[in-house]
C-alpha cells in the first residue's frame, strides 16, 4: 500500500517527520511531504492508495486524477477541505479524527478569555515598560480587571468542545447558556435561541462547525445585539466571523473585546481588518496544537487506517 502525506509540516514537532514515518510505515510505503500547493496535490498523490492530510484540499479534480485512491484519512476533525460527494461517488472512504483536541481547545478558550478579562497583555507590556516601577503604591491597576463569577457565558455549538467549555464555565460560577442546532438530551444548562444568547451573554464563545448556516454568523446584526461589555471568543473556524463587521464593532466600542484563534485566511492576511482592531487578541490557530494533543491525533489517525485495512472503518464521515 502506498500512503502519501501532503502536509506533514502542519503537525510540526521536533523530529515529527521521523515519528510519522515510524507510525505509518507499518501499513505500507509512506511518502511524507512538508507542504503541498493546491496545484501540486494530484501530482504528489499520484498512484497512492491512501492519503493522510490535515488541510490540503482534496477536490473533485484531484480525486479524478488519482485513480488508485481508496482512502482519505484526516489529521483533523473538520473535513471541509475534502470534496465528500466526489469521494463518495468513487467509493473512497473518508475518516476524520473526532474529539482529539477537546482538552486543548477548552484550555485555549479560557486562556483567551482570561487575557481579555484581566487585561493581561496590557499589564504585561506596562510592566515591561517600567510603569510598575514608577508606581507610587504597591498595586498598579489603571486598567480594569473583571471577574467571571456570576457572568453569563453563551456557547454556540454543543459538541464535545462546547460541552466541556460549559463545564469549565460552570466551575467558575458562571451562568451557562447554550444555543445549538440539534437539541441535546439531558442538557444541564439553559437552552436559548440564538438572539437570546447574543443579548444575554457577557461572553459569546463559538464551538460550532463552519457550514452554510454558520458562515458570517458573527455579523453586524448579531454583534449589535451583544452587550457593550461582552467578549467574543472564536476557536472554531474563521469563516464564522465577518471580519470587517467585528473590527468595526471593536473599534467603535460596540463590544469590549475579542479573542480569536482562527481567521478567514490562514496564514493571516496582512490586510485583515482585525490585525489592528481595538482590544482584539489573536493567536495563530494554535488551540489544537498542544504536544500531547498532536500525539493523540497521530494515534487516532493510525487507528482509523488500521480499522479501514481490517475492513471495519471507524470515524467514517461519508
């Protein structure tokens, strides 16, 4: 079996390429590329039987040009980079890695929130600039710091990550609101409409997939519903946010701040309006990338491939 990995650099760890080869060579001959441009994908896959990828686009054209392809394994939960109908028509099995990053993304969600609520970045820069050294009193606090206790935490999406974010918010004594497309069974938190969530929440945290229904969900209309003191957190997908609308809301103090780990264009476009937006904390899509998380991801993708070869695919999305 020939296995091609077109974007091994997306899993970058010290000596990760050797580790990848060690894990997947048990299943066949592995070719691990660092990165692959969209126009190079079909050529890199060639006559491979299987492709294991993260964000590389596997389009209908690529599928048509790779006649031996029978299996696509994802180093990701999302699979919007795969043309699922085209794969299904060719009887190509597509398997994703669900829930591997839950703990890391929950952790990063609150890291962003803590930074905003505590003005941590501002205080860090102030200390480095010597402001505390010049303070006449022991405690230097010219910038507001806010408690999370008894604030309302609104969660859009109630999958594995959303459920665990809710538990942590609840542990901090926050009132948790949930808006989700599919009503969950035995949900211990309050289910509300989308409009109610935007209106009532002190924090709106996004944990839903990017779909036709959620694209540009964070737009002027919904931002205008939010409290001026509210924070927006997005660790899901950049396309859920209309970036110019969010930048305008931040720059005009329509909401208090935003913590974003994802943007519409990744790597970040230099002309994104959020780059210079007021009180906007951006991290470079690292919520999923904890060392332990990536090791877990490799093991899940390995088990998926092993199950496929045994004739009993798991985590199949088509």
